[in-house]
C-alpha cells in the first residue's frame, strides 16, 4: 500500500551533489599544481582512481564508527599517495597536510550536481518539506549547497556532527524528527548508500528510495529503487494520485 508523504529527507554527497566529479576536478587541478609526477605518481588518472578507492573505504569505516574524522582527514592522502605508487620518502608530512587543506578548501566550492537533481528539487519544492540528512562534515556541507545553488530548496540541514549520531543509527533520525517536526510515517529518505541511508531509514520505520545509478546488486528489501533521480517524480506523482483518488 502506498502512502502520501509530507517530508523528504535527502542525502547530499553522491545523491544530489556530485562528489566524484567535483572531487576529481579538484584532484586533477592539484595533481598539476603540485606536480605529483615528481613524487612518482604516474598520472592524474591513476591518482584519481586511487583516491576514489581509498576514500570510499575510509568513509565506509567512518560511517560505522571504526575511524574518526581526524583519522580520515589526516591519513586519507597518505594512503592515496602510497596506493598511487608515490615514493613516500619524498612526501613530507607538512606537504600532505597542505595538500589535504587545499582539497578541503576547493572541493566544496565545486558545483556539479547529479543528473536531474535541479529538475527534481524544482518540481518537489513547495509540495513537500525537504531536508538534508548527511554524515558529511558540518563546515563543508553548507558551502557545497550554497555553491551548487540548492540551499534554498531545503528547510534544514541535519548533520551527523550536530546530531551526535551517524546514519544508519536511529539517533540521527530521532534528532531529525525532533528538529524538523517530521514523523517517520509521513517521511521518505532518498540516498545512494544502501547501508547508511536506506537500511538506516528502513530500520527507523521510514520509507526509502534507493538511488542506485550503477545498478549494484543487493538482497535488501527497499521501498523503491531508481537509477535516475528523475524517477523520483513518477514515484511522488503516483502517490499524489493515490492520495487524491
Ligand atoms: Mg551519499
């Protein structure tokens, strides 16, 4: 049975804000600015590829509390440089710190969104109360939203840092309900992370839309699954029709 929703909770990174394209753009620029070839990293493409692998692995650990923000931020580029074949004796600690600082400054100021994001937000805006719920770091998430010009669509940004709990844990959803006035029965969660966004919301009693553009196979039961963000409109439209009919 379908049910009408009043509240939509969106994840930000990889769901609306195109983390991969934006971070790749910055890393490519930094590769040439700092001439990483001279440390033995053969190409910008190799560097980007190793960043994606390492960063995703670190974020998976961060999401379940195996590592903290400090570790993630401080060790990230050391691991990426190592994996990309850098001669580590040439890579000084201060340089890695500076590199990380540059990445953190420039990356959230990139503005590329996932395909269909604006179209969907524009269509839903005004019909639902919309919120961001993110495990991303407090100080960068609002910069990303401002630079990609999507901040005005949302009533609130819920961050795990403010909540004191990360998705998939109930604590962040409790916090979100409290600060938005929403309830799980009339809410739907849209996100790209099966564990954090989708299972998190499901276990909390919220319906979910799993945004799975790569079509990754899984065995979880989810309310809806989509490959393109624009499919959200059909789902919400259908529900409006059910509600009115
Ligand atoms: Mg995400």
